[in-house]
C-alpha cells in the first residue's frame, strides 16, 4: 500500500507515533509542509529568523552546535517561539556512534537535545544499536527519530543496498523511527513478502527555486519535483529562504518563506488530486 495519495490528516489520524502524529497534525492545521533550516551562527539572528518564518512553517530545523553564543535562554526562547507560531523542532544532529555514546550525546552535554527537540536524526551506519541507544532516551519523552536513508549531496554513498538496509532497520524499530531524510518515498523498499509497510515520513533537504547548487556539493530540486515527482512529505529549505545571514531582511525572509510554503502546499494538493 502506498501513502502517496493519502492526506496528511488521514495519516495523522492513523499514525501510532506521537511525534509523527504531532507533525502531521501541524502540517494539516497550518497548511504548510515547509521546514526551514536555520543555519546561522549568532543567537540573535537565529531567533530573529525563526520569528520571521514561524507563521509559515510546520517545523524548524536546527544545527545547535553552530551557534557561537549558545546558552540555556536560547532554548527557552526557541520553545516560546515554537508555541507562539505552532511549529515543532528538529535538531539535525546526525548521530552516528555506538548506542551508549549516542544516548549520552542526545541527553547530556551542553545542548541536552532530547529535552527540547521533538525530532532528531541518525546515520544508519552503526547498525540498529544507534536506534536502541537513542530510543532509550527519546521514547519515554515521546520523541521521534529519522534515519538518513539518502543525502542530497553529489556523490553520496547512501544509495542502493545501504538505503534499503536503512529502511529495513526502520521497519524493525517503528516504535521510535518515524521516517527518513531521503530524496524520494520509501514505501515498499526492501519489503518482505507478506510484510506490512509502515507510514514513514519523508523529509527532504536540497530544495531551492532559484539555484541548482551551492558550489559545495549541495544539489537543489524544486518543491514540485520533491513532493509530486518523488513523493516526499516535507520540504526542507535553508539559504533559499534566509539568504545571506549577514544581511537578514525581515520582509524578504518572510516573503520567501511564504513563497516556499505555497509552492510546497500546491504541490501536495496536486499530488492528492485536489
Ligand atoms: P540549504 O541552505 O537549503 O542548502 O540547507 C540545507 C540544510 O539541510 C542544511 O542544514 C544541511 O545540513 C541539511 N542537509 C542537507 O542539505 N542534505 C542532506 O542530505 C542532509 C541534511 Br541529511
């Protein structure tokens, strides 16, 4: 069975994971499948961009370790913005170590990611123990994990049987894994005869309307290519929205966010035949 033509609302209703359900409900409520990736290095800029784009997004993606003046107040303000604008938080941490180490990286240290991030992600490269380690911390908190089944970069090694094994690992751990960072739908990939598929969410970076790449390996596709042609569920956009972090302009950031939100939503309507 394919989830391609199901609505976000239908999928929210049936989804067993609290984190996936929350995200699908937020998408439906805000009519936005846009996740903004806020890759700026100053706390003030980080919070400003999030406040600008907040009304247009279902999810804000962070790289918390690039913030130079990180402090606990940043996390509190991020949580206030998440409530004010009704979006979830996704720390793009890309965990990739043994279970014990990732459980500590997730729960502890300066950032204490599990305490504030609804969703995080991991490379499948260590095998299923990376999921077990993260689940020991995140599951009791109702968090969700995405596995990196594919990447948007030129020459990525996450292809073929690596991707297929990632999907199988997710199916064996669907009480905590809610989906993938990938470039296409994974319904049916590596599915055994008679095995039932799970409703995995596909979140997709490498989305841009005005350029094809960034000269550092990133490759961009349009929201329509991602949502309609490849069947992904959430578009992740960074620089296409906030532009040059040294020259942030409120109106331009807001209008770009609105532009990507509309493109993403119209692509979804086309996909479900509305
Ligand atoms: P951009 O400014 O839209 O290129 O930012 C894309 C973001 O998504 C950035 O934070 C990357 O770390 C992240 N990303 C990606 O671009 N491609 C991938 O395959 C993965 C993450 Br996984």
